[in-house]
């Protein structure tokens, strides 16, 4: 019903082209977007799919002049019939909402109520209007129970919901979201999407979502476009539904039942971060054999990362015991890959730990296998989030650890990159490395894991071989 | 838990009320160096500290403040030769009563101020204060609130980086404690540079998020009021201000009558101490009354 409202399309691109401003490394840059044309009717729910680096973000940002990248643009972008270059920041903030990828960095204020008010204050909305809009938005999203919370105390899912609510409190007609769920666990993702869907259908807001993992959104969408060669081409929604994407093509061959020696064991482990805090691990048990790939699954806050840190020896147990025969040859990839990146160039980064016994050729070979060959001279911080993840992964892999501890290694990666990581993890396991991987990515876990442990309430509720675990699972079986 | 019950003393009122109270209490405490006033202030501060921060927290803070008082108390007589009453001889040095009393008063004042400031930060939480400041000074308010969030984040990330590097033992000595001093210094410099660029990158993204929501779009910014100033709050605040004012007058009298040197006068009972005692005990009494009421009801 909403789609019939108004004749003017919510968003219209006409022969849009864009290339980034020339820089030292690229004096005459390739166009990122060329002759892109697209019409989004009001009330639509549009998916913009494509791999990392295909220009999705650039395209979206060009629709919002305050955050458009530096460079040269051709063609026109019309929002609700008006050329975006005619929109002043005020009009643009009023009519176009934007939700970014990272739940952390887009939060400006330190408490939920101030965060919601921030955009309204910027527009000079009078007090009564402001109170009304904030109250209604909180009611719609069910934010009331944590309205007075500090943003730092919220979970990732709550923060992203807050980002969505803070954009919608300004009552935009068009909402652009850039990979809004790539940092969320599957359950948080689904609740976020169902609210987004209600925003679209009940409030009539036109929604455009850029994503490289459209599977969970297909049911909500009305149209989908794929970025190819710098321009969006319409695709069948059904074609995006397909199971596990590229990961599905990695066969079930290879990984045998782990029969190696028992290398790591954790017994009756208790851990909490503060003296009066809640126990994050409460009597957790875990054992790991050489050549085994163990996936740790469980909701947010179930203790996956903490268990990983306990095995790594970073989180010292308050009770219980850890015996880790591989503690001198382990490698740990934390959730934020930036924690491992401290050099000036990608190449220096890869060579940093060469004292452990690998050469430049080996490092370069791995870099090109992971698609980093063209980025060797760049600063790690100039890479995309996905590339940083791959770089940090390459870095720990090069040290040929006997125990590999991975925390969400596929977070924010597109299909192709997930396949690269999965292949490498399987190779490592074949050579006898014990792997413990905390992940929300079921498709990835299905492909790499030999066994699975379900974490709940700080305990390992169940450990099973991966195939039966997923076949019998109600939630993770999909 | 302690925190919640402590705020009941000032919970239902506008920020202005506790602000007047703490400005008055702390202002009086700093300037009135008279034993009875200092004692009342210390007792009041500790009592309210127990109510709002919990006895355990007060005990922990006293654990380092008490030695400080002892130090101030004992060091003063060593340097000061004034005073008429010699208590003992420490070798060639006379230990006199007056400088000892002066030191004890200074120490007491120091503790009471530290305690009152902790109590104030417990009631005047940063977001309440920023909520007020944001109205007049939006840029400063936003900046301060971001800076305040930045420091804990830097510390958290530093710990994360250090532990992640330590955990990568397969790297062949990269982040291990056995590394030489120079290598450690090098890695320290690198990791702080990295933390800085990490924070910078976050801030770029955050500034985009701010601009996307109309930051700087107009100079006529409005302000979302979380607390309303009602006539009752004005009444309370004025009553408190009047109490503080009366105590200022009385304190001037009391300080005029008091001297440390050359000899301590005798302290005598005086009705003028009573208003100060009431002022110091007020929040604790309110908090305790609130607690009693709930215990009875619950």
C-alpha cells in the first residue's frame, strides 16, 4: 500500500559516475561507479548487493552530500525529486537517514536519551516536538527499558537498534543502511531486520540496504540490485536466497574425525571480569585434540570470546584448571583485527613475525592467495575492514601455530573471502593444528568444523561432532 | 546498590539542588580551618559517602587517605617551630601541640574535601551535568563527553593489544616479556601510535555519523531537557543557599575567635555549630530516612 504513495520516486540515479580524487598512489584513479541508473519508488525495500569493494558504499554516500566522498561526480542523484546538490545539510538530514556499519563508531553521545535527541537538537526541533518524537520512537522500538542506559553498556544489537532509532527519530522519508547487520549475531540480525521491515511497511519509509550477505533480508525486500562493473543491475530476488553461497561449494570431503592427541583441556573453569561482576564462565569444560577444528557457537554474551581468551591464557581463571600443551606455539586472532596490526605497510606487517621461521616468499604467496597482493605497499589502515581481517589472519597463519584460536574470523567478510579463510583453516587442521573458532557464521562453521560446542550461561552445554550438531539443531540448523 | 540508595537524597530534584549543596559544602570546607567545623565536615562526608557510595568504597578510599592525614599531621610540627606548648623532645627538635593541631586540621580538611568531591561525582553524574552544559555550550559539551569516553576506550584497547600479542606465542618472541628493554620500548611506541590511528579512524567515522544527522546544519540548535526545573526545586535550592549563607556568617565569627598560634584557645560549646552540623548531616539523614521508609514498607 505504501508503494502507491506519491508519484515522485524516493531515489533516482541518472547516469551517475564517480571516481575518487587523485592521490599519490593512484594519480589517475579508475572510476568506482560508471553510468549507474536506478529508480527506487517510495515505500520500496531495496537490496543493493555486491562483493566488498564493488562500490556499494560509494553509491550510497553519494545520495547524502554531507558524507559524500571526495572525487569527481557526473550525472544526477535525485532524492524525492530534488537534486541532492540543491539540498542543504538541514534538508538532507531531514529527508535522508543513514545507518553505518559499525555499531560503535556511529554512536555520538554517552547515554541513550541524548543519542536519540542528538539529531533533533541539531535541527533545532522545538522541545514539545522533540519529546513527542523521542517518546514515539522509543515506544515503536521498545527502547524504554534501556532509555536511561549508558551507550557503552549496550550490546552490539542494541547499539545498532539505537543507531536505527536515532536516524528514524528525525523522520526521514528515505533510509540508507550500509551493511547494518554485518557485526551482529544471527539472532540480533533477525530482530534488527524485522524492525526494519516494520519501519518500511508500517511507517512507509523507503529503505535501501547495501549488503554482501542478503540471504536473511530477501523475504523483506521488494527489489534487488547487484553492483557489477560499477553500476547496479536488477536481479531476481529468488536468486539471492541460495543456501550458503560459495561456501556450500566446498565439499564435505577432507576433514576426518579428529583422532590426534589430546592437547588442550580446560576443567571447571570460572571467570569474571570484575570482582563483583557476573560469572562469564561458570564451570566450563573443554578439551581439544590435534587436528580438530572446534566451533564454539552460542548467543551474544554466552562466553565464547572469554572461553577463547581463557584457553589463550589471557583471561586467567579464578577457579579451575587449564592445561595447554601447545601454549608455546599458539596464535590468537582477536575480534578486532586492528589489535594485531601495528606496522607501516602490509608487507612489513606480514614479515613482522618472520623470526618464527618463514621467509618473504612464503608471506607473499599467502598474501596473493588471500587477495592482498596489490595492497602490499599500503598502510594497513587504508585497507577495507574485510582486508584488515584477512591480513591479521594471514599474519597469525604464517607463524604456523600448533594451536589456532580464532574469534569471529569471518566477521564482515564477503562470500569469496569467507571461502579463502575456510580453506586455510581446513589446511591448517590437516597439518595437525588444533583450531578453536568462536563464530556466529553457521555456514562457515558447517564447512570448517569437525566438532561443535554450544555455549550457554557460561557453560559448555554440549559438544558433538559438527554434522550431527547442525543436523539436530533447531536454531543453528538452517 | 549503595549508589542507588544514595541518590535518593537528591533523586527527585533538579540538578541545581545538589549542585548548590555541594558547592556550598565544599566551599565552606575549604576555607574554614577550625577544629569543630573540620570534624563536622569529615563526619558528614563519611556518613553520606557510606550512604551513596557504600561503606566498602569509603573504607577503600580511607585506606590511602588516612596515611596521608597522618603524614600531614606529623610533618607540620617538624617544619614549624611556632607554638607555645612543648609536648616532647625528639632529639634536638621540640614536638609542639599547636603545629600538631594545625596539621591534624589540615589533614582532616583534605580528607573531607576528597570525600565530598567523590560524593558529588556520585550524585552529579557526568551525563546529568553534560545534559545541562549541552544547552549553552553544545560543542564543548559534546567534546567533553567524547573525551571522557575516549580515555577508558584507549586503556581497554591497550590491554587488548598487549594481551593479543602476548597470546601469539608462535610468533617467535614478538610480544614476549623476555624481549630486551629497547625492543619493548619500540613495541610500546608502535602500539601507542597504532592506538592513536585507531582512534583517529573511529573519529572520522563518527564525524560522518554526526554530519549525517545534521550536526552544524543550523546555529539555532535546540536542547532536549531531561530534567525540568520546577518551582519546588527553586524553593529547595534557595533554602539550601540560605542555609549555606547563614553558615558562612557563623563560620566567619567562629574563625575570628580561633587561632592556632601561639597557643590554642579552649573550645567551648556554642549554638553556632548547630546549623553547620545540620547542613553536613542533611543528605545522610534524607537518604537514611528514605531507606527506613522502604524497609518498613517492603
